C-alpha cells in the first residue's frame, strides 16, 4: 500500500459514476500536475516504478505532449485508487469537481510524472489541450483493479511494425491488385477464421522481393530471412530498406513472380538434397536462400514489376522452365566454392548461415 497521500482536487470536463466504487472522468492534463510533483511521488502513490526518463516511450510521449497535446487525449490514461471520493457538482449531471483522498496510482505514473516535469516549461493552457481518461476505484473495486493492472502485461498483445502495414497506401494498393486476381494478400498477423482464398503473405513477399531486388549485395536479402529483420524493415516505411522493396513501382504481379521463382528454386534444392548428402551438400539445406540469391542474379530482375502488357516484359513462364538447370548450376558452384574455402575441414552449419560467409562464397563462386 502507498504512503498516505494528501487530498487532491481535480476539475473534470466529463464525469460518469459507474457504480458505488468506480468513477470515469475526462480530465485536462493541467489538473494532474500536482500528483507527480513531489520528489517521492512514486513512493507516496504506490507506483510500480520511478519515472523512466530514458525510455523511448516516454521520449515519444514528451514529444507528443509538446507538439500535439490534443493527440495525447486519444491514448492518455491514468488509473487511481482512492480511500474516498467526494463529488462537487457544477450544475450539470456529467461533470464537476472531485476531491480525492488516500490516493494511489494503480497505472499511469509515467504519464503523471511527465506532465509534472513539463509543467515547468509548458503553459497550463498548453497542457490542458491534452484531456486524459482518469479512472478512479475505491473500496473492493480498488483491490481488484490493482491486481488486474499488475497483471495487465500478461494479457496484452503488443503491437508490432507489421500491424501498421494495413494503413500504408502501397500495401492498400497491393491488396486491391491481389483481390482483383481473386487472391488474398495477407498483411495481418494471426489466424483468419473461416474459409479463405489462396494467396501470399507479407512475410514471404518481403523475403522474395529482397532476394530478387536490384541490390548489388545480399545484405538486405539476408535481413529478411527472419521475422526480426523483416519487422525492423517494416518499422520504418520511409526508410531506404522498405522503399527498396515497396515503392510506387511495386506491383502484385512482381510479388507473385518473385515468390513463384523462389518456391521453384527451393523445390529443386530439395530434390538435389535427396540425391546428395555428402561433400558439403548440406550447404543447400542450411543456406537455401543463398542459392536463390545466386540464381536471381541470372534473371531479368530489373523487369520484375514491369506490366505484362509491356512488349519489353520478360516471358517469365518460359524463364521458369530454365530454373531447374540454373539452380543446379548455381548450387554446384557454391558447394565447390565452399570446398575451396574449407578444404578437408569440418562443415560448419552456423557459419554458412552468416552474411559474411555468404559474401565469401559468392565471391569465390564468381
């Protein structure tokens, strides 16, 4: 339990009483300055943490509160526990002044502390442009709220960069293009209920496009082989990596071509592995996309997103027939390069998965 905190009065713009021990109010940020001012505010309010000054989230909220205070009204929330609450109406049924005693901060102390710190440099008028949700619990509801907010991290499904792709205009365009061909382009994480059309996922599309990109080196392609690398690329839609793969030229047709060719190359490698298992041929199992990269360099990838109505568009269906032979040639060349780099030495599976070794193998293979 927190140390006894002196009473605090807040003026609300909107107030609902949701039972005998639960209040829900909309409160201008300036009304909350006093709660986070004291040097020992975290202790006195029973907050879980002191102010995390260096956290990326607090830096971002500070920027928002300085530059766009009204935006904080959307997500800003503070949850308080109180020993007692007294409501002083202001003549309306949905607002008024609350006198709060025996306070604790169940959730939202980081926001309270940030408001208190910025009050020294921002005007009260500026702070009050941020109108926050404040929930107040008393009695038995206070104990329940404290326990559940302490476990809230167990319930939360945190957002990842992929989750924001559904808003991106290029992705919206691609989804429509796939839909026109009766195909589903899956941007969202998670299981989709019910029957659904065949299609392609954003993860597979990102990797395939990187492998068939016009980049001179496989750095970007290698990043996309794992979800962590793809999420980093999706995190910054204005960054060079994202724009290399998804830009105004990117077409659903190009994505389908890249995925189709990658799948075809991987199928050929599986056949080769069933026939050969010695003399470093495990390279094909541990670094299959290295072979995809090597084969892609022998294809007209500059024309990947070219309209199929363009007379200059490659005849991809005929080129696909050449993939098995190209794959075998490239695979044999890379295995031979590995034998040159490590003659009569033990094959190291982890080594061949790393980007520096990819570059060595490609350079040796010529």
